[in-house]
């Protein structure tokens, strides 16, 4: 199973070497994978501030993803 992961802003520091354009395709065994497993594969600590989107909706670490899904990691922004 393959998941497309896009990392924006400061999250790009978690891209594996050789990744280009802020994107990497990760391969996992099985039919589903959680966002927590993806984050772990990237070496991103659980406390890293982030918002992750799947199909335009924010998701949590326990969200189940399937083959060819795409997720986008962005940094939360504050201000006013």
C-alpha cells in the first residue's frame, strides 16, 4: 500500500533524503495505515505542532488511510 505525503513549511525537514517538491510516497504493508504510523515513519515527534489534511478535511493520528490516499502536513498559524 502506498500513501502520498506532502510536507509544507517547516515540516519539510522531515522529508527523507532524495524527496523532491515537498512530497514523498511511502509504502506500508497491509490494507490500512494510521496517520500516527506515517508520522512515525517520517521521524516526526508526536508533540510536533501540525494540522494534517486528507481530502480537504483535518484528521487525527488515529485516522485510517488506504492505498493511494494523500495527506498534507501544514504548520498551524496564529495571529490576528
